[in-house]
């Protein structure tokens, strides 16, 4: 989802996670844009099975991490604590509004993106998710969201990623968008905005990916993504080379 949802290895795949793979070339998705032109009824974004949402959130990381993590679930006013943890990690299931604002699936109610943030990311990056979500639940429109986020940044209510911020997205049962499904198991490394060339991202043969085409997200981060070959349950996961 950001991301803020930065999730693909090939150029075509990067387009898919942002919703454009439904119609082929990046940016060519008039059907998707119409399908998700506005927010669906709130109930469609919530999961009635609270235990199911907890399990899905935990599936973002290996059990050795997720079993001791704090878990949050989405309620009608935003995310709320469901399970207390002790290892500094926080797991939750993100929804479609954590995509970039130009994403045709920004309001897709089917999106379920499990992620587990480490302690540094929980204190910084995860706050972007909690803040956006609280605004959405309060009825703030998509058009109003960027300005509200920038205002929070100027007031230092939101801060750049802390040093060492990373997250797991290894859930086999995730649903990132209509074209990708669960996509690939991967790790994400969150940094303050920087030159992506410092990590060798997007170069031929490099396993490190960053989306540079969708830059409208106001949150002060760049996300480096590294696909891996297994899901959180240890089963084999597909990894596509660049």
C-alpha cells in the first residue's frame, strides 16, 4: 500500500501495486478509477472477525517476531490496541487509503495489507498510517488529506522515519489490490527522503526496489523494498528478478 505503498520488482509490477496493472500500461485504468472513485460504506473496510484480523496482521512477519508483537485492529474511529506485545514490534492490517493519492484503488474496500513495524518504525512510520486512518474515519475527504498531513508535519505531530525503521510484509493471505493479490513476500526499509541511488535501487540485477513515479505522498519517507523467497509461514514465495 504507500506508500506509501511501494511493492514491486519490475517496472510493470510497480505499476500493478499502484492499481494500473488492471488495464495494462501504467496510468491506464479508467475502469478502476470509476470503480473506486469514492469511499465505500465504512463497514466494507472493517473486519467483523476480530480474531481473524489479529491473525492476518500477525501473518505479516515470522511467528518468532509476530507472536510477541503488539497487534492493532481497525475500528470505526481508527486503529485500536487488540493485543499487548513486548518486543517493540506492532502488527496491523492497512487499508487502501495508505496508497498514493493518484492510485485508482485508493478507496478499494477489499484491500488488506498486513504489516509488522519494528520499534523504530512503530514510533515514526506507523504514525502515518494511524494519522491518515483517523482522518478518514473522521470523514476528511481525499482532497483534504494532503493538506492535513502537511499541517501535522509542520507541527511535528508526524516526523521522518527513525534510524533503523523497517517493516515486514510477508503475508501470503494479504490483498494489496485487484491486480496483485498478495503480490510477493518482502521487507521494507524506511528512510527520510533521499537519493535512491545511494542504495543502488532499481538498477539492473539489483534486488532493491523503490517507486519513483508516484511521489505525491506527503509523508517524509522513501521506502526501499527487498523481495524475499518465502512467506511468513516458511512456504516458498515467488520472487521476480528485475
